[in-house]
C-alpha cells in the first residue's frame, strides 16, 4: 500500500467537511448527462463544488478502496482559487492544496 493513502483518506474527509461547512454540499446529485461531461472539471455542466462532491471524491474513494495506483500529479487547487475567488473558503482551499501536494509528491 502507498504510504500516502491514510493521509489522502483524511484529506478527502476534510474536503467533504469543508464543503459542508461552507454550505456547498448538495443532497441532490446532478444528472447523469451533467456528470458525463468530457471537459476538465465538468466546467460546462457543473459548478466546481459539484465536481468536487460528485466526481473527485467518489473517484478518489474508489481508487483508495480498490488499492489502485494513485494519480501522479494533481492541480486542483489553482482551479479552486479561481472558482471560489469571491467566497470565504480558506479551509477548503487549504485542504485542496494539501491534496495536490500529496499526489504531486511534494
């Protein structure tokens, strides 16, 4: 098992917690069509927080639980900085930066 897995699992839980605390968590899933977007971060069909909740978190959970290879790099936090430029979500940004560092090896 990759030594980063426990810290990544904790970071994913922290991302979920921060989304909930910021009021960005949704109880209703987007449509299957919206989730099937081929664009990065589903920018044409989802708000960034929806992408985090309905795409990133489930995919990473499946990777960790399935003991599959981790992505080699992550650059989610720059997108988050743009998406949340007018929202006070410092804790969420910090969690996403941690996520990027863990996957990108630094």
